C-alpha cells in the first residue's frame, strides 16, 4: 500500500506535491505545537499547585508559631521563673531572719507556704508537658522535633529528682497556717545549710529546663517563620561547654546523648526492660 501511495504522490504535479507537503508540515507543526502548549499548561498548573501548597504550608506554620509556640514558651518560662523565685525567696527570707535575730532585732517569718510551692510545681510540670505534647502533635512538620520531646523529658526528670529532697527538707521548715495561728520554728544552722544546698541544686535543674525551652523557641522560629522572613535566630552559646544546646541540626547525636547519658534515659531503658521481661518478650 505504501508503494502505491508513493507512486501516487510521485505522479502528482510538482505544485500539488508541494502543497500537500506544506499542508502536512503545517499539520505536524500544529500537532507538535499543541503538544508543547499542553505540556506548558500542565507545568504551569503544577507550579501553581506547588506554590499554593507552599503558601498554605507557610500560613499554617505562622499560625502554629503565633498561636501555640509563643503561648507555650511564655507559660513555661513564666512557670520556671516563678518556681525558682519561690525557692530563692525562701532562702533569702531565712537569711534575713537569721541576720536580724543574730543582731537581736525584730524579724518576721518567711512568706513561703507549702500549698503555694505545690501549686507552682504543678504549673511548672504542666507547662513543660505542653512542650512535649506540642512536639508530638506536630511531628508531621519536622520529625526532628522529637529531640525536644526527649530533651524536655530528661530535664523534667532531673527537676523532679531534685524537687523530691528539696520539698522533704523545706516542708518541715516552712511556716504553717493553723487555726491557732502561724506555726514556725527557725531552722538551725545545719538545717539552713541543707536547705541552701537543696535549693541551689533545684534551681540549677530549673535553669537547664529554661535553657532547653530557649533552644526550643529559637529552633521553632528558624523552622516555622525563618524562611518567611529570610533570617535565622542564632543558637545559644553557654559559657560552660559542658552545657548541652538542643538543636535540630544535631538531633541524632543529641537523642543518643539523652537516651544513653542521662538519668531519664537510663530509667526509661530499665522500665522498658522490666516491661519486656514481664511480658516474656525480653
């Protein structure tokens, strides 16, 4: 059939042959052009979809930062400052009382009360846990958020480890409101020293938590709103190089550190081992 077609074309007048070839060229060119147009339209449509996704993602990140991160960080820092302030003031009040009584001058008992301490500790715990739940809620944004879940857990464990002996000591030396009036006996010198040591240890652990919260705020700024503003927040640079700085760029190494080198990590492993042994899967 092709031979017959070739013979037919070959037998045509050159002018007709040229017209046919021109028409075929126009048709082929039109088909190619149409194909290119469709490809361009598809590519532009995909670019528009990608741009829209990017814009919506940025809006979501900005909303998360404004409505969740800012509030969560402020509450956590305020809770730490308030609790640490309570601890510091109790020691300060004891010091002032001792100084005045040693000088045989009138002195008032400390303003600290056990219910207030317990309430402040509860607020602090809830604020720290809110950061943990935030990371779990938004893993989908960046799986590296888990490093902050682990860091805050480790820091909270250390705070609780120091809080237990602290409250055991101070609750016996904090004034108590009774129906008969205020009951309080000033601590001895040894008791005062024990309170000071326990207070400093607890404040140090609270400071670590604050440092991690500061790291969390900086990293959330860099991840959630940094790309929009074109800037990044510098990371914390502690004077003591032994102090850990939590960052997303170093998440794998930090997670290994918290899981293997901290009291929380060791306790977690022991608990998991006991559970597996109880289930017969260890």
